[in-house]
């Protein structure tokens, strides 16, 4: 009942947010770079112009957080307050609530990616514990940054699915390199003043050829978790095929895909995740979750919603038949421009 009421609240807020956007299409449908080029200032209500022109830069920066001027007209105050009221809450992960990656495990990551991986991985771990799932299927895994963190730091078994074989190869090579660096650190190749010294080419090749490293290519060193890459292009008509492919992997970390019982038709429970699932991929992640009997939860951080395809093939207007996914919202006949949809994903508070 609580879930049903919560869903109704989300639907109602979505409808109100859409109505708010429609009311202010004069700004919601305009790219910020085109505001002055297309003379959109003429659409700003006359009673707003004078107080807006008087604002200092600091005041403008405070507006997205809900700040309003005391002498503003009520319509402008309502615009800011409604914007705050209709925004969806965000999950905050405080420092200390996640496992910080060391320099070795940050290999190949920019600071932004480190920030995402640390927080996403901890959240996934928490959901896995709640749903008693030891397996994770990472859609659009890329080079496996999140997958690797889940396996090494949180002892989860991860199936990393990526459509680009070159990226799969790069991700596998990266894990091998990280494993080798960890092995070197364990052997205490260390300088008293500079810490761990840079590995020489001879040392690298020697470790690369060692039997111990070869055996760890598909496993993460010093953890009970595992990570395996598969190359697969997920599409709306291949969801069933994908489930057939992943089934042999997801039984036990000690079970080889070719040694499963013939009557084994189900996989272990798993959590389905995606970080930066671009455009149509976000919808396919949810479709896959709805079709799967073994997925216990879904965690998706989508992006580029404005690039979703439509039945007409046009990106400018989103067809109600493909967007949004909710049947209730489809019945409401939402039809937003790609610009408005992209605007909805921006977060000026971060």
C-alpha cells in the first residue's frame, strides 16, 4: 500500500511538473545558448524584467536553491517556489559512507568517474544486501569500473555486459594491469621516500607471463567476488536472447558455464544496474527487469534522454507511444521537446 501511494505521488508530481513546463515553454524549450541569439528575452513577463536585471551574480546563483527577492512580484516568486516544489528528491551519499578507491584501483579514471564509481558501488552493495543477491548484471559496463569495484571491494559476482568488443578488451586488460600492480605492492617493491616505484617494462612482462596472473585474469585478486565480461548489443528484440546468454554464468562462482545441470533453467537472483545508460538503453534496462524472473532490483542512472528514438524517427518531439514508459503518464498524452527533456535532467544544485 505504501509503494502504491508513493507511485501515485510520483505520477501526480510528474503531471504537475509537465504542466509547469508547458506553462513556461517560452524558456523550457530554449537552449541556453540561443536565449539571446533568438531574442527570447521578449517572452519574459514584463513585471519580471526589472527585478531580474537588478540581480547581482551571487543572487542569480542562489535562485536554483530557492532564493527569492523580497520585492519581487508574486508571479516570479511562485515560479521559483514551484520549481523547487516539483523537483524530485536526490539520493545523497555522504563522505565516509562508501569505500574510497586507492590510487591503484583508480587506474584510468578521471576524478568525476571516481566520484561516481565510489557512490554507485556502495548503493548497489546496499541493495544487494537488502535483496539477498550475490550477483550483479551491469548493462553498458564500459571498461568495467563499477563492476570491478563491486567485485573487489564488496565481494559481489558481476557480469559486465558491453556492446563494443574493443571496450571489453580494454576493460579486461585494465583489470589485469590492476591485478599486477596489486601483486607488486604485495611483494613490497617499495622505495622509503617515494612509496611504490613505477614498474619497469621487464617486471611488467615477467608478471604478465606468470601463471599466477594468468589465472586471475577473469577474477579479482584477494576478493570473494568475480567479474566476467560479455560482448552483447542489447536491443528491444533481443532481451530474451540476452537472458539466455547470461543464464549459464550465474549459478555459482565455482560453476563453469559448460558444466551446468541439464534441468537448470533459472539463475541465481541478481540486481540489474546501469550507469550512464544513454538514450534508448535506459528504457531497455527497465524492460529487461520487467521481463526477468530472477532480477530482484534495478538501479539505473540514465543520461541523454533527449536522444531517445521515437516511432516517427524524429527527435524533436517525443512520441507518447515510446515516452514516457509509465502507462498512466502515456494516457495523460505527454509530449515534450527534446530540449525540455534534457533540461529535466540537469541539476544546478550539484
